[in-house]
């Protein structure tokens, strides 16, 4: 197709949804994609570029001049435009802004560039419909006609006073059904949920989920209406957050995809592998210190795997439960003491069960003298791992580190090391007569 | 407050959002919550009950008679009503449906009860506004007035033909801006994305995210419009799915929360702990088989932890990357061969790095003769764990099991066992002269 004629291509593309054209772009190399995008209507192209995977987008837009890029940026929602521009070198960013035909868009973008990506201000778009509380429904419809061109999804019209302070909203449904001469002041809903620009993104997502909102207005400290955040951005945010958590739990130290280069993959996998190796070598040092015991009872070595894996598994399970309650909005607020007590009781049951299973095994291999060593060690390991699994995520959360780290290789390695230490200490104490 | 007077309470509750009243309910015991809910307006109460955590809701609704429950169900969106009724014993379900005042609601619920929870039909609500393509805008506004009472968020009006087949939609924005005499046939948008009732929930979520939809219409095989799915349900679905994945990866065998009973927690933690213990005892059997080698070189035992933890970590990292590309909609479609080749190349780099670190350690502890044993074993372990981490999730996905299982204790235990086996086999071969 690619070597073919432009008109046919253009006609074919017109029949497709932008999201489907994105799918096609992923299959093309960057030069072909560049060529195809330039054939398209700028509005459609803008939507496609907004929805591309950021890594693909960065590569693709490298092939665009600022003059080629500007018309697309011109047509984007302001929040998407800022996201795309933030990925560009500073020179390209400034050139593109200078080249924008729509000067309002340029002003929107300059406003939004101030905010951090992970607060409400960085998520919001400037496109919205706001009307003065003094208008009638008829005048309001005229306002919508004027303003609606740039606004993709008009969920509601925001009502402001003369100073631009947010007062409330009128749903489109209400406007459709209202008498044309009714005053906005009489029909608007002042029971409105809003967020301030500085609120963290995660909190915005929580608020929108809690109140089932399609869009939430963003205000500054004086309650002046500055923008709005729509639910589609929150859906993307939640998906990304979940992916990131799983990545952290899996011990990947950065964002990477299966089809990245071999080096890129190795780079995010190695840090935790090396950290895990160092931790395990510390455990090795402990084991080496008990060489004489091992020399006497070689069967002691057989229980090293169960000590390590049980500690790791319990640690991950416990920290995952704590993570879940940390992120739960309907959150119970148990004190640390209560949490630990409950967790300890669960640990005693689990520790006894696993300890008895492994203890039985000592009889099977003809080493009954290890029964108490193995059973007690496992109980101790489960208790310690539960304690670590409870305290570590709470601590990390307190000091502002993503607590999911505590479900990953960190806690596994730590528990491995602690477990081995406890095991040999107990062995040493109980088998002193040897 | 609870022992106090009803009027004050009622007035206080009127000032709160339903979502905030839910927050209060979580703090009360079920009898108090029951009492409070019965004080509230049924519409507000219905919204609160819809949004409660299902486990809390089941306990709470046990205290309600069918007569008390019916007025709330009457006011719910049909999809929420079905969710709540599905949690009730079949007798209560039928009594409540028989008691519903709104017979249309009863019909909606009976329709929806047919569908599985995890397909589009089970997610949809019957509340929507549909109009015939033959109407004018003015007649359409009248239709909206009639139908809108039951519909919470009217994103758009669906356009159908005389047989009820879905033709397209008109956004509310367009209706606000259209001339009153315009015909719907001339202004509606026939470029509409829809899903069939039997489509899996995950696919619906994907479609809505891909096309940035606020609501998607659901049709039967004849393309007759049956209902719609709104974005707030999809947000809940995505959040639940992510929680479930993390749970599976963490080795919890069922849904549980930190504040569940000690027994409930133990019950979801024990299955994988026991499975892990059994796996580790198999590894113990392998180690026991090499007792004579261990007797000669006690330092061999020191490397058991690094073999186990490295295998586990690599397995989790690799399977997590595969999981990610399985769930990625813009998905590359690499063949199994290509995937394995890339993964193997990454594994060689990682295996060499970890192998050399551990190898160096053999010199530090004065056992240089173990250098090749340890380094080669780790390289082999990383290669095997990468292979397992790639193949297992793909296999599980093929046979319809949640592939996240492969990131959990299953793969860790398997890799532990394989790793120990490989390690002692290599040790046996290379140290044959001992």
C-alpha cells in the first residue's frame, strides 16, 4: 500500500476510527508512519498521536519538523498537547508553541506546562464550557454553541460567578429539558465535587471513583475554575498504576516491554537480580559459619530451601494484604498494634501447619532428631516474615516510597537471610550435644 | 448519635453525598447501619447500597426483610439491582422482584438475570434513552423528558429503526445545538462502536479504553439495542482485575482483606504455603540424595539459597513481562520462537553477571574449586527460569487459566526445585574426582 497513491489511502483512512489507524501505525516503520500521518486530516492525526504509546511516539515525532508538528498540536486537547510537548526537546517545544495558529491553545499549553505530571493540575485540560450564573438557558445554549467546538465531551456546563469562581454545574440533560427562558441561577446544582490543582493524581482518581464522576472540575486556592479532568484520563492512570505495581512486585526496576532491546530488558532486570544475589551470598556466609554442624549432620542442608521459600511466600502474602488495605478507599484505620496482633495470630496457625508438615518429613528421611529444629524454625520464620511483611510496606508508605516494593524481591531476600540465620541458630542451640 | 432522634439524623444525612454516607456505614455495626438506611430516602439508600463493598453488603442485607429491601431495589440502576439480588438467597430474590412497585424495573431485572457476570450482558444496564430515527429533534426532546427520569447519566441518545435495531447515536451536545425542526435521520452519527451481549468483560473494557468511550451500547445477534455499559462500571472492573492479579501473584488463593477473620486469612494463605512447602521438601529430597558430596564439601550448601532465589526472581521477572504483553491491546504478535530467542539472549547476559558475582564469592570463602560449579549452575538456572517464565504464562493463557498464576509461588517453587537439581548434577559432574 505504502508505495501507492495518496488519494486511495486517504479515502481508506477516512473510513477507519482513529484508534484503528493507530493500530496500523504500530505495524509500520517510522518513515512510513510519518508519511501516513501527514496524509491525514490534522484533527484525526492529533487524536492518533495523543493515543500512541509514548515510547513509539517519541521515536515517530523525531522524524517531524516543528512546522509539521504544530498543526497537529493545534488540534489536540490541551492536556494531551502538553503531554506530547513534554516529551520533546525544549527547543522543539518552544518552536511548536510559537507556530501554533490557535493562540488560545498556545496560552492553554503555557498554563499547563507549569504543573507536575502527577497532580490534578498536570492531568487537567483547559477545554470546558463555563457560563455565568446570571444567564438564561437560551443565552447558555448560545455560549455552548460558541465554546463547544473545542470541547470533545461536554458532560456538563460549569457555572461561575463574575470573578470566575466555581459555583456549580448544570447537566446537559437539564439544559435540554429546561424552558429556554429559565435562569441558570434557578436550575444549577451547587452540590459539586471539585479538586484543587495541587491534589495528587491518585487522590483525584479516588474522588472520581468514589463519586462516580465523568469529569471533575479543577480549581485554584481561590476556587477559580481552571480546567477539568475527564474520566478517560483517569482510566489510563489507573491502568498505568496497576501495571507499575505489578512491575515493582515482580522486581523490574523500570518500565520495559517484552519487545524492547535485549540491553533495555537486561538493564531493568539486573538490579534486583544482583541485589538478590548479594543477599543470598550473605545467607551463604551464615551457612558457611555453620560448616562444622553441616559436616556432622548433612541433612541440615536439606531444609535450607523450605526455610527460604516459606519466608519469601509469607512475606509476599502479608505485604500484599497490607498494600491492599493501604489503597482501599473505604479503609479501616487499624492501629499498627492491632494489625500486628491479627497478623501474628494468622502466622501462628500457618507456621504450625507448615512446621508440622516439614517436621513429619524429618521422620521420613530418618532424621527425627531434626523434628523440633525444623518445626520451630519454620514457626519462627513465618512469624518474622509476617512481621516484616506488615511493617515494611507501612514504613515505606510513611516515608513516601511506593510500598509495593515491599512485595518484591526486597522482602523475599531479607526473609531468606533472616530465615537461614534463625534456622542455624535454633539448630545450634537444640543440637548442642552434638 | 445512634440512640438519638430521627429527624436530626435525617437532616444531617441530607447534607452529605451518598458516597460519604457509605463511609459512615462502614464504621457502624449492621444493626445501626440497617436503622440508618431505613431513615434515608430510598433513592439515596439505593445508591449507597449499590456502592457498598459486596462482603459488607451481604452481611448488612441479611438484616433486611424482603419488604424492606424492595423499595431500594426499585430505585437502583438495573445492573446494580441485579448485582445485589445475585448475592441474595434465591427465595429473597424472587420475593423482592415480586414486590417491586416499578414493573418495568422488574422486567429489566428478569432480563438481566440471564447473563453471566463476566460478559457484556452481565455488565449492562437497561436504562438508556433510545429514539426512533424518524423523529424530529423536538419530538426527541419530548422522548428524553419521558425517559430521562430513570437514566442517571445521559451521554447520548441512541437511534434505532422500527425493529429496534441500533443505527447510531446523537450526542446531547448536538441536540442542544440543533434546530428544533431538524430530523434525527439527518443529524445522527452512524459511526458507532457497540458490543454484543456475549463479549467477555475484559474485551468490553479494552474497547471502551481504545475508543475513549463514556458508554457503549450492547446489542444482541440481530443488532437489537438491549442496554448500555457505562464507564464507571468499567473503572470498577479494571480496579478489581488489577487487585485480583496482584493477589494471584502474591499467592493468595482467594479474595480476602486484612480485616477479615483470622481463619479466613489463614484459609487463603495456607494453600500456597503448603504447596510451596511440598515443593521445597522435594528439593530437600534431592539435596539428601547428594549427602555424600555435601559431607565432603560442606561449602556446597552455602550456595543453595542463591540458586533458589535467583531462579525465583528471574522466573517472576520474565513471566511478568509476558503477562504485560498478553494484556497489551496494541500487542505485538511475536511467535513463541522469537519470544524465546529474545528471552534467552537476555538470560545469557543476566546469567553471566550473576554467575560471575557468585563465582567471585567462591574465592572469597577459599573454595575456588567451586567457581565453575557455581557460575555454570547459575547460568543454567537463569536460562531455565527464563524459559519457564516465558512458556508457563503462555500455556496457562492458552488453556484459559489466569496467566498471573505463573508469576506467583508456583513458578518460584518449580524454579527452586529445578535449580537445586541442576546445581547438584553439575556439582556431581564437575567434582567427580572427589
